[in-house]
C-alpha cells in the first residue's frame, strides 16, 4: 500500500485525507471515522445541522441579570460535550484536507458546518456541474466494454468499480440491466457461454457476482480458444511477412540488375564516344597528310599528285573523292540511234552485217 492510499484510508486516531476526484469515498470514510469517536453523534449533527445554540448563563450586576457566553473552561457536563463536538468537527475537517484544498476555503472565520458545505461545493461543483457529471457517467456506461488482453476478473473488477461511481452519482440500474450489460461487454470468445447464461439463468434476480462466478468456471476453455486464435493469427502474420520478404528480395534483385544494366549502358556509351573521337582524329590526320589546299582556281579543279579532287567541286561541303571514280559520258547524236534501228531491221530479214555497220 502506498503512502497516499494509507492517508486516504485513515486510522482510528487520524481522519482520512481528501484528494481531488475522491470526495465521495472520502466523505463515507470521514463519517465512519467520526462515528467511532465517543462524541461522534454530536459531531455529525453539528456538521449536518449547523451551529448549535450558544451556551448562555446570566449574572447579576447591580441587581440586574445580564446574559453572557460561558468560556470553554467554565463548561461542564452536557455543555462541555457540545462545546468539544463543535471544536472537533472543524479540527477533523482541517486534518482531513491537503494544503492544496485548505488554501481555497475560508477556514478562519467559518464554522465547521460552513467549511463542510464549502468542501462539497468545491469537490462536486454546482447543480449544473452535477448534471454534467451524471451525463458523463451515463455515456461512459453505454460505451463500457472489455479491453484487449484483459482477463475476466479484471473486466469484472473494473465494471464493479464503475457501478460504484454510478451509485455515488445517484444513477441506479435494475439488476437485469446490469447482468445483461456485463455479459455484453465480454470478448467474443465468451459468446457461447454468455448465450447459455441467458438461457438457463433468471437474470432478473441473480446478483452480478453470481453471474461472474458461473462464467469463471469456463475460463480455462475460453483461454484455450484464445490461444488457438492467437496461434492462427500468428501463422497468418508469419505467412504475410514471408510473402512481403520475398517480394522485397525480388525487388532488390530487380533494382540491382537494373543498376548493372544502366552501368553497362553507360560504359558502352562511353566506348562509342571514345570510338567517335578516335575516328575524328584519324580523319583529321589523314586529311592533314594527304590533302593540300589548292593555291589557285586552276589548281582547284586539276588532278593533283594523289588524284584527289577538292570537296568544293561537288555539292555542299562533302568530303573529297578520287577523280577516277568519275568518267565523262559519251555524247551521241540522232544519226547514231537511226543506224541502230536500221541494223535491227536487217537482222530480222537475215541480212549479214557489214563490218563498217558495226559500232
């Protein structure tokens, strides 16, 4: 048990300490502490009903009776008990609150009853605040459900704790509603057993803890079902992970091959470029060695020692060609073609060709 939990519970001689968010629990414990005191009845009455009438006495002054308040050390009997109860009510409240709360209430002039009312208002809020708190409790009740990985006993304890919170806020539910709600918040593995519970038990009268105890008998079987489900899910997850791993490996191989192809292509491209540069240099060297630029127009169209004709003789700026590759065409007139036709006719009638007719 932590030191805070010990303070919140209190002892026979020390009242429980109030912490924020725990007012209802503190109030019940505080009243239990007071009732164990020998003046508990008077202290509780003082807190709930307010200041008791002052204890008055009269004394004679110059033959006149004058009322006055008795001091604490002047009291005895029942009057002393009442005065002690007044003091203890305020003292116990001051012992039961933290400094954080103490500085926010008027404890100097206020009576025990006034301090009690201030605490309740500060902890619970106004009427509108109370309604909002009740509304939140109802919403939480509707949304309440079992958590992933939570055992049956953990779900039950959490549900019972929440029901106590509803009760403190004056929210009451019928027995059958509580039982049905508890059966509905359990995990799907309990479905078969909750259905059986609804069929064989009268949920109107059976208390909630009996519903829990009946279901607990099947907890071992439910655990086996959950283990099988986890194993099945693990197998599926492993299969998916294996497929993803294989696909990832394949993609890495494809990317690696792509990089190799790209590297090889870049290398081939570099080789081609180097070859082009080498051919260009060879061409320039050849031209430099075998070609001499003509110095005159007469030389421009003549045949040089190397039989090389300058490129400007032909179309555009083409490379030069050798003169022997170009032969001048024979020029033939119309008489030539007439003789050809006559010879063809003579061959058809069988005449012999004359030597001078041949061409």
